[in-house]
C-alpha cells in the first residue's frame, strides 16, 4: 500500500480593520543597562547607542472588518527603540538562505539564478485571549514609525489600524500594519 503524505495546510491570510478608541503612550531614555553588568551583555554590539530611547504605544479598539471578527476587541502594543538596530534595520540580504559554508544560495528559474530566501515568520504575534472575544498583539518597529504613529494619535482625527494577519499552523503573525485616519474597510 503506497504511503500518502499529509498535505500541509495553506497559510490563511486575513486583513483586519480596527477602529482605535483608546491609546496610551510612553517615551523613555536611559543609559544602556548592560554596560553596568557586562556579564549579561552577550549580544551587545560595540556600535550600539549608549543611550537607549524607547517609545511604546498601546492602541486599543474594535474590529470592523472582516464580518466574522467584527465587534472583537484588539490591543496592539508597538515598541520603537534605537537599541534593536539589527532586527529593525534588517535587509533582504539578511534573510537570503546560505549553504553549510555560508555562501548565498540560488536556484535556477527560466534560465536565471534567483536567490532563495528564509523569510521571517512575521513582524509580531497576535494572540487570542482565551474565553473572550479579545485579541492582543505586539510589534517591534523603528523609532521613526513609532514617532509618526504618535503624531497621528495627536492629530485629533479618528484613527484606524489595518492589520495583515497570516495564520500558519497555530500561530498568527503580523505581516504588516498601517495606522491611518481613514477606515481600511472602506478602501
């Protein structure tokens, strides 16, 4: 009897529209704490900023789209920090696959050499609060994005989040976020 391979389920993509009804913000600066405790500085880069600056925004609201999730509450926490430069400043080359010798990997496609990539799972995670129609999410962003989002909060206009969610197996990953003054459900 031939052995049948189980088919891997396709990733499920959902585009959410969330009307923001509450926002909390904080900005912090401090000396990089690991220079006082070098035994914990495993991953400290010599070119890392001495003064760590962090902006944190927590945006809360209710989904308006898709209809299957309309009315559910969402809370997104955005962290913008200058101390996470390697992750925030990652380039496409950083996710190109490498062989056992560290050389970049390619494949042939229509007579051309095309790079092979190991893309990240996502930018952040979305998690369901058990037993409640409520979701929490977090996202690390550049300080510029956090600063621009804070400027939108202070604009005095209605605010919306457009969130691209990718469900892979049991995890829900943020693939992209837009913070805007127009309802993404109407676009």
